[in-house]
C-alpha cells in the first residue's frame, strides 16, 4: 500500500483529534451563548442575538460533524476524507470566529486571540502550507472587516458603546495579528515537525512489518509442509526397505524350520526368491543413496563444459540396444540439430536418460517402438522419450515422478522396480536447470519431455560465486 | 467325512510373490490356499468364493490398501464374519489407528512382518482350527 501524501498523522489519531476538538467546540458554542446572554447585563448590546446565533450555528455544524465522523468510520478510505474534514472544520471555525469578532468590536475585539488558538490546533492536524493559507485568509478577513467598518459599509460593534475606531491602534493590532498568526503556525509546525516525521517513519515501518509477517507466515507454512513431506518420505522409504527384508527372513525361516525342503522345487523357489529380494533391497538402498546425494548437490563428477547431448544419447543407444532387442522393442533415434550444454555432468545425465529409456522399454508391449526425439527450441534442448506402451492413468500421471510411486498397471506389467528411477532423473534434470513433464494416456503410451536450457550455469560456477570447492 | 471336505480355504493377499510362496509353504499342508496380489484381486476372489480366513498385507499398491479391503469386507454383511489376519509394520498399526479412528475396522489379529512361520500357523489354527 503506497504511502498517502499526507501520512503525517495516522488516521485513527486524526480521528481522535477531530473528536476531541468536536467536544471543545461545544464549550466554544456554550461560551458564546453565555456571552450573548450575559453581555446585555454589562451594557454590551451587540452580542445579543448575534453571538447567540453564531453559537447555534456552531452547535449545529458540530452535530453535523459528529454525524460525518461516524459515517467516515465505516468508510473504506477513512484517511483522505478525514483530512478534508479537518481542513473544512478549521476553515468553518475561523469563519465563525470572524463573525463573532465582528460583533465584538472587529479589530478591537477581545476575541482576537482565539485566532491563535485555531492556528495552533490546526497545525497539529493539517499541513503547514494549508495553515499558512488559512492564516493569510484570516488576516485578510480581519483587514477587510476593519476597512469595511471604518468606511461604515459594515456596522462597527464595539464592546464599549460609543467607542470609535482608532486607525493607529487598529493598524498595530493588524500587524500584531499577522505576525502572531504566521508565527504561531511556523512555531507549531517546527515543534511538531519531528513528531510528524516520526509518524511517517512509524507508518512505513508498520507497513513493512505487516508485509514481513505475512511473508514469515507463508515461509512457516512452507517449512511445515516440507517437514511433513520429509517424514512421509522417510516412512515410505522405511517400508520399502522393510518389506523385502520381511520376505527374506520369512522365506529363510520357512526353509530352516522344515516347512519346505531346499531340494524340492518349492524350496528352490524360496531360496532364489530370497536372493531376488536381497537384490531388490540393494537396488533400493543404492537408489535412495543416489537420490539423497543429488539432492545435496553431490553429483557423480565435476561439472564439464560443452556437453554434447547427441553423443550422450547415441552412447546410450549402443549400451541399451541389446536389452531392447531382448524384449523385441525397437529403439529409434530422431535427432534434429546438435544440442550442446554449456555446463553438464555427463555421468548423471547418462543415468537420467538411461532411466527414462529403460522405463520406456520396460512398459512397452513386445514388438513396440520407443522413440527418442531431440530438438532445439528457444535456447533449450528438448528431448522427448516416446513409447506406445501401457501408459499411465490420469490419477497417477502427476505422481509418477515422485519417489516410490508405481502405478498399479506398472506393477502388473513388471513386478520389479524400485519406484525411484524417475525421481532420480527428475533431480538430475533439475540440477541442470531443466524441467521434466509427463503426458500419457492409459493403454496408449507415454511421452516424457525433458527440457534442458543450453546456457544454464550451475551455482558454483556463477561469475561472482565464491571460489569453487571440489565435489566429493 | 473325508479330509478333502474338511480342508478350509485361506486367501493370501500380498503383492510380494516370494512372500506368498513362503506362507503357502507353511499353510498348504492343512489348508487350501488362494492368492491375490492387490485389493481388487482380493475382493474378486472373495466374491467368487468365500474363504474361511483372509491373511491381508497392509500396503500393496498404495499405503493403506489393506485397511480399505478389510473395511469393505466388514461393511458387507455377507463377508463380515470372515476372520482376518492383518500383516503390518508396527508403526503402521499405530499411525493408521490414529489417522483412521472411527472408520477403523478391527481385524481379528495383527501380526508384524516378518512373521515367524509357527506363530502364523498357531494364529491360523486358533482362528479356524
């Protein structure tokens, strides 16, 4: 929220001030009314009914002011309107005082000092500039009143009947009035200036604090989400490790306690099954370790310059070719252009792409085709791993990249799998500044799209970064 | 009464084929064993023919799949009397009881994996003889 131009006093404080002056105004009206009633007893005739009318007018507009204040309290932008009210009521007060002064002797009125009161009070609520204008207006008003009275255009109402206008003392009073009014505004303003400035600072600081606490709240929520995810992750990891262990132990116990004979077919199944589970366990542990390392920023090798993705993929085609043949899957490269990353870690990229190609092959149907498409689009290498295999159902598409998530149809098609391959690939790609996205239709196949910006610079090699430390 | 007619049927529900093989080795001497690898298969098998006992793993395709299966079976009047042995990890039992509360449907027995063969046999015998 930008700072309003006149944020030298808080809206609630200004509101409080206006209320306080509203209460003082009753005294002013009361005093004027009393003066108008008592004046005649002291021989001051001009004050009745003039001052009484002024008192009534003051009382009336005070009532209006209170109503206005009450309405403003519910208004959406209380501050701007309060400012107008503050200026308005000071101006009206001065006008009322001017009228009262007229009926009590004009420039020779005993009520003149009350101008000073309004100057002081006004400077506390309004800017100095506006107050100078009001001071000037009051002086001009007083001067005009004197001139009109001295020319008898306006009636002169002296306190002492029979008293006449004395030009010299009138002129001196005028000069004193001008000096006093402007001087008071100046003094009051300089005294309150530091107070006003501190208010502006306070206003700014409060605003900043409010923003900070909102940010803090957001950060805390994020952290607790992360903590929740971490412990959820640990629970699942523990289960994934415990499950094969349970099977191994039970299988071996069954054999050891004689429920099955190792020499029989069933016995043999149990023994080799236990060995398989040991392998599963080892794979899971290795994958978990790898995932953890990548997340900590520990990559398989130091960053290299000018990594050619075409070569990385071509090498993978060579090494996975036999595997694909065994499963009667055709592995097809479709490269347009040469993609060279400024910075990359080849072993990790190999592992990530290998996981993706391996998955594509695994979840394809025999006789199927896996296409690896490489394109260069707006300074990024876009690699699409396309298969026409079992696909991923809608509910699982968003989750397959998470750890240990294996869609049910995947489990049916191929019982083995740690569920971590895609999570590892995702981490590697993101470490290279890239993204990975999944599109799939159950029963028709999947496309995994990897986008790698060609000019991504890893954190430790940024120009202004601290001197690099070697990766473990 | 011939031995064949007296043989009770046990449905084993677990996604690990090796584990299923091990448990079958223990129980096949006295019972007929049927198997299922996930919740859907389990419910289909029960619908085809009611087993005398179900041994159910907690986590198969997703975290609390075993509990969902147990709950479905208990809500159905046709199957609510089939005794169930749930195979869980200790923390799963504790945690899921906290999470599930009033939709918690107790099984007859809980056993922690890895399960000792003779203990399992003893529990089965205690439930269905």
